[in-house]
């Protein structure tokens, strides 16, 4: 266990998927306080934040066989925590009138702030993913998507064929689509809209 405590998430993840309780315990100890604090910002209740934190980790354990394709356990964990918390708040809104009023007021107050935070998260995530692309692919993406150049204009500017520009864009969009859907659980179109309009 002591050795596992210093092991990177990427190495613990396969152990977790294979059913290692020790790996799960290390990841729980590593992140449960951060997840609790993250959820508390939504619910402003220590008891509820604690319950939801436990539920998030239970879902991670029960769904461990579905974690094969994630690239960042931490990113996946925080997205899972956010989604579970919001779903729980929505369920409370539907099932209990009194609790529903509390949640309704809270959601109204949080909505604008939360949307801005999510937009910032989306934009930062896409910027990180773009930085991982080859330099030429990043340049072509910038010209096509951020400067709204046509494939033909980009091809002329860079001295390459139009088909080469298209090939770079198709490849880049495929990589970005996979990363966004796996890590954020939303469509690439949503993240691109936020990124390009900021």
C-alpha cells in the first residue's frame, strides 16, 4: 500500500479496473477531500456534500470496468462529481416541494456563475488539447476555425494542397472530439462554440 501511495493515477487506473481495492483506496484518499470541497460549492451543506462524495466514489467503483478509455482519472472524477451533484439537485427539485424550493433558489443564484465557470473550463481544456496537436495541425486549425479562412486560402498561405489542409482538419477534429466527449461528457460542437466566442 505504501508503494501505491506514490504511484501515478495512470498506473493505478488499470489496477482499479481489474478490481484492486488497494488502488481504489489510494485514489479515494488522494481525491475525496477535493471532491468534497468541489461538491460543497454546489450544495452548501456539509452532510449533503459528504453523502454525494461517497456516492460519486461508489459509482466509480461500481463502474470501474467502463474506465478503460479515459485519459485523465482526475478529470473524469471531477466531471462525474459535477454531473452526479447536478442530477441529485434536479431529482430533489422534482421529488420534494420544500427541498425543491431551496434547490430552485440555489440554482437561480448559481446559474450565471456556474455557466461562466463551465465555459472557462471548456475553453481551457480545449486549449490544452490543441497544444498537444502537431505544430502544423495547430496552425491550420487556428487559420480555419479561429480566423475563418477557407481551406483554399489556408492552402495558398502555407504552400500546401487543399486536400492536405482538409486532412489535417479531419484528423485534428477527430482527436479533439474523442478527448472532449471522453473527458467532459459533452459534444465537441458545444466546447468549440464556447472557445471560439470567448
